């Protein structure tokens, strides 16, 4: 999870870029964040670097969750966002691809649970969390791979729950060769906010908030924030064979016909 603005090569100990287009490797992402984990945590101990508007988006997300919600910090890094949400009454679980990031997070925030996990293959059961946050944790996922990752995040989201994602807005890829005083081999992907919204909707979520802001002096790209909700009840959609039927929630399988599902009322 990279903070907005720390993508600019003019920053002291910040990343430097060259244009790149080769495939993104999860091994290189893991290795890159393993290398920078200690300095990342030292330079970014909290959300002080985020713009006030960015923090307001997080506050709006939290306000929509109700009391003591369970929240997954997906791509938690060293745990700074998880700690922020825990301080606002959330029951937080963090996951990250980087072993070293998780180690640092556990040390810094022992009251919060952190696990090593790939966002495309979470080990949590369906509908586990009231909220899911992917705060700049999709910036190494190419557009063609965004759908399966978002579908997995939607799978663990409870009905009525909210998913918040923050991305660098735009198109293209930048090659990251150094970050936080270390040599790395990473690609930072810019995402078209229209496509992000479309991917969320294909995963069965309804977009409620979409916000874009111009880049700050330390940022090369605009920043985009999207909040989407999983319907509290399954949407209804036409079925050519049997009239109207309930639409399956993300990640779940339902019987094909109304007669095979006791208690499901079907009207035409």
C-alpha cells in the first residue's frame, strides 16, 4: 500500500519512475515491499501524509458502517490505516502480500490481527466483513486482472456492507526502481475511474460515492476514491425460463429453479 504523493521522484527517499509495460509479478511486489517495510513504517506511521479530503473520504466510509463494524484492511501495509480505523471503533483485520509488512504491522499494532494473504485468494468465508478497504492496494494490479481481485473483495463483504478503494487515476504504467531509500522492481498502475466503477458493478456492488481530486505538488496523478455497497437483499433479474428470480450474491451459488429453493418467493 503506497501513500498518495510518495510516487514522486523529487521527494527525499521517495520512489523514482521510468515508463514500463511488462507484466506485473506478485513475487516482485512482495519482494519490493519486504525490502522497504521498516523504512515505510518509519516514514508513514499514521495518516498524516494523506490530504484532508482523503481522510474525509475515510470518515464518510466509517460513518456508513454503523457501530463496531468488522472491517478488512486489504493490502494493509504496516498497519497505519488499520490503526486509524480501530481508533474509530472498527474491529479490523489486516492482510498483505508482504511478509515483512505484516511482521512490522504486528509489532506496531499488537491489538490488531494481521495475516499474509493474496487479495485474489482470501481465506475468509463469504460475507465476513461489514466493510472492506483497498487503500491504494490495487495500484500494482493491471486492469485486466482487476475483476477477479474486486470479485474476491466483494465475496467477503456482508450484505449491506461497503467497499472503499483509492487509486491513482488515469491510464498507463510507471516503472518504480527505487522507494524509501531502497532499490525495488515494481510497477505502479494508473486506473481509469470509469473502469473501476464498472468492475465494482460487475462484482454485484452499487457505486454510491465517486470522487476525484487533482494531484498535489508531490503527486504525478490525480487521485480517485470510490465507495460501493453490496445490496442488503439480492437484486432481482429476469430469467427467460421462469420469470423473475433472485440474483446470486457474489461468490455464491443458488439453485437454478424456484422449486429447488425452499422459502424463495418468485413472482412474474
